[in-house]
C-alpha cells in the first residue's frame, strides 16, 4: 500500500475558501445570483477580458465585503488556440486579433508595457488582488516560461506600486500538466523560488483528466499538492469544482477552490498552439456550450436535455434531486430553464457542509458519507427506466446515456476505495495547508451592496 503524506491539522475548524469566477459569458448571471443571495461567497475572480463591463459589479461585490481578484488571462493570450476567443478583449491582448502574445512581450522594457497596463487596470477598477501574468509551463513552442514568469511577477509588483496599487495583493498562478506538478525537480525549484516572490497565495491550475473521473489522478494530484504545503502559503486549486473540488477541500490538501458556472471548470490544453478549427457555415450544431446540470447526489453533470430524460423515469426525482426548496424553488421546469441557479445553490450547500465539519474529520466524512451517497445513488440510477419518447423528443441516445450511468457507478466505487486508502494512510510528517484567511481588502470598500 502506497503511503501518501497527509497534512497534520492545526485548527479544529479550518475554514475553506470558495472563489467564484464571473467568467466571460456568465458574468451578468453570476452577478444576479449574488444580488439575489443565491451565491454567498465572499471571494470572486474577474477576467481582464471583461473588466470594462464590471465596474459596478466590482463595487457591488466589495460593498458586500467580498474580495475581487483580477485574472489578466495571459495563459490564454499566449496560446494560439485560445488567444482569439474571449481573452482577446483584454486591454493588453495582441493588437492583431488571433495573434498570441510572444515571450518578448513579457521581457523587461518591451514597448507594450504589459505590466504597466495590468497594474493601471487593477488600480482603475479597484481590485483587491491580481494573479501574476504567468503561462502554461508545458507550452510546446517555448520552454522558458518559468524563468520569465518568475521575473514577471516582480515586474508586476513594481508596476502596481508605481501606479498607486501598493495595497493590491499579488498571487502566483502555476499552470502545468499533472505530470509536471508531480515532478520533483519542478517542485524543488518552486520551493526555492516562490518564497522569494512578493506573493501571498499560490494558485494551481492542472491540465489533466479530472480527479473525480480518474482514481490514479486523484492520488497523484493529492500527493503533488501536499508536497507544496511546506511553502507556508494558502493554495487555491483553480478551474476545479463539483465533486473534484469537494474532494480536494475535504482531503485538506487545498485552502480553497476556484471555478465558474458553465465555464472555467477545467483546464484543457490539447492543440495548445494550433489555431482553433473554423466553424462550418452549414453546421446545424448550436453555437456555445450546452447548459449542464450538476446532479451532486450522483456526482455527475448532464446537459439539460439529458437531465430531462433521466427525470422522466419513475422515482428519479426522489434520489437525483435534493429535497430542499432553497436549492430547487421552482421545480423541474425552473431547474432546466436556469441550471446555473441550481448549480450555485447546491454547490454552496456542499461546501458549507465540509466547512461545518472539524478539519481532522473531513477525510472520513468524504469517504464514509459523501462517496457512499454517490455510490448508492449511482446504483439506483442505473436501474432507472427513462421514457423512450422523451429521449426521442430531446434527441438523446438513451442507450449511451444508460451506459454512461453504469460506467459512472463502476468509477464511483473505485473512487470511494481510493479516497478511503488516502484517508487511512494519514501521516503527520508534512506541514498542513495554510488557511486561506479573511477576504482581502485593498482599499475602503463601499458600505452599501447596491450597484
């Protein structure tokens, strides 16, 4: 049996953090959910690509006592596959639409002054913290991003101070493949270099199959994150929500998670430096992402059409949906019409549950209660008999959907065994992950939550 070094605990109840990304396409809806009290988090991330539309939203969030972090989106802007999307609207994006930012842009003295541009935007919009303008370390076309990113972090700190943002915090965003996060050579460099940077929090964004779908990745990621605890700074796992996010929080290996609703839920790096495929003008495939419903009882998400099919089965609602009017106030129709509201309310309750459990007991809770719930629900779900007429109406392949449920049941049983082994292999030989602390405030926030 492999031994995974596990953090010893300092506090009986170490608070967990939950950063909500407003995103590029969902920022208005997320802001509405905050105003309606559905989202109660006090930590948010805004994209540099949409910040010009978010001044009143930032003021509203800060009026509610929230911390607002600016993501300059340099990871996406330096990828040929992603730079022409939403990220291209950032003030420091390449002037030619669809052109990736080249390494020279991030060297000292470049005429574009990207560090000054980010700093001036941060000060103008009054954010509380900024993610350093880092890059994907496994970029196949450039292998020295690590060196430039280390230097660029200090250059942005200097620019913030020069532009009047002395009280704006700076965080470091480490974006890498899971295999690189597990590499001892990289970790040794991080342990030496990060403490010398003017940063407060380490954010980690991993390119990988989500750990809630791969037991091997779950073990590897938890080991990699635990090895970073000796840095002595809070760790935020970025672009991870749902069951994977719950697992990392409950296993006490991260201080917080960060994700959006309908976007910023994974980090895909395939075709990183290849131009995106052009859409076929004659394609009948709808544009944009399909709306998805996170059925947390099952630990799985489905499109709204797939959800409608599943819920057509007798008694499906009983064990697939929460019996809580606060989470599901408008019934099935409301859920399918506005899945973001449901996902936000349901996800909030899941994280609040983890937060309410003594820190040392969270791994046991996750294995014995949370994963047991998922396995039991998956066993019940595979016996469902959705109505073929509804599947046909929704144009959902019923056989494939049922096969996915069966596969998910098998995977959830494997995950349960994996997390039980991690919890049993508890070791007290490494430092605990540092608590995230109270929301940071860079300036006097408005007293009112009104926009």
